[in-house]
C-alpha cells in the first residue's frame, strides 16, 4: 500500500503508508476537531489537522475514509480523494491497538459535543421548550385551582402571611410561563412560519413537539395530525378523541357539534403548511388562513 490513507481510530487520526511508520494525531482533547466531527454541516477542516498533514510532506493525494473529510481537505488546499474499501481495510490492519480507556474517553467527549450541537438547533430548542411549556401549563392549572381555595377567605389571621406568599408565588409562576411562551413564539416563527401563522402559538409548537420535529410532522396525513395530543378515553363509549387541534383559533366560535368537522379541515391545512415549511419554504400562510376562515363561515352558516 503506497498510498497515504487517512483513517480515524478512537481519539486519533492515523496516516498509514506501506513504506513509512504510521503517523498519529491525537484529537481526543482538541475541542475544535471534536466540534468539527460533531457538526455534519461544517466542511472547514480544523487548522491542527491541516498543519499535521502538511508536516507529513505527502506528495500524492490523501485517501480519506470519509467523503466529508476528503471534501474538507480539498477545499483547504490539501489534495485528497475518497479511499477504496481495500485501502481502508489495509490501513486499519496496520493501526496500533487503541486502549479501551482512551476510546471511551473520546466517545464521551464526542457525544457531549454532538449533544451541544443538537441543542443549539432552533428546532430542538422549540421541541424542548414546547414540552416544558405544556408541563408548566398543567402545573399552573393545578396551582391556580388549589390557591383559589386558600385565597377565598380575605380575613386577617395566622394564615394571612402565608396567603401573601402564595399570591407572590403564583404571580412569579405566571410571569415565568409568559416568558416561556414569548420565547416559543420567536422559535416557532423561525422554524415553521406557515404553521405558526395558521394555528398560532403555542399550538404549532405543541404539534411539532408531539410529532418529534417538522420533518416528521410533514410526513403525517391530516387525519394523523388531528389525533396528535389525544389521550385514550376512559369510557368504552366511542366518541371524538380530542387532541391539540381542539384548542385551535376560532374553534370557540362554532357550535360544539361542528368542532370535529372544523378540526378535520384544519388538520388538512396544517399538513399543507408543515410540508411547505419543510420542503418548499414558500409563504402560503395567507391562502391557508383564507381557507380556514371560509370553512368557519360555512360551518356557522349551516342550519
């Protein structure tokens, strides 16, 4: 094997050639390299890897195990190409054994870096905050119901001081919930603008969160979207299953018997909006809102 082959084993890059000893670059503690390996969209090769390869004084193109590494090196001025399976197999057979402790340490650093990259994505932040907002809403509802029983008697006495603290706690709870909703509005408008304008907040965020992301939501049919967020009814009697869409805008204007028809129509429009946000990125919200309002007028006009 005369060709220089670049492979990664554990927390190191290895440059193997048949006529020379294997060159090794430890990357487990290099934050820039670990971040580069974590960010799949980042094509710029780290400076430490480039310096190492240039110091090796390789005349022929470097055969890389990964197409992404070959593209990064070529963009940085280092001749590179994608290695064949035979070249990769021969290079890995020449590698020294990697200590298990070093391998586990590198995998832990890489997993942490990948988690940091994932949490920085607006869609992942939207999903996390939407789930937290839903939990806070339930907790706030329980706290409001409980505090109303305590705060009803406005009489002086030993419990007055505690009631004052309870009022302050509830006000702070509501302020925190409002701040979270404001953050959700910004994220939702960035991640799914059409869906957000059609359904408002936090409904659009809850649909995305329950579906597991915008791409998953875009693959769903309207019937499936209508059931997102529904729970099994304790009664064996068959009836409508109420999901997130039963909190949709303008639903309160309709008679109770026509809520299901409106939810079906709105779910179909939500499916169109989600697909536009994921695939075409076109602004179709105004047309969808017009169709939604027209459907409301039709249902209200029925005798």
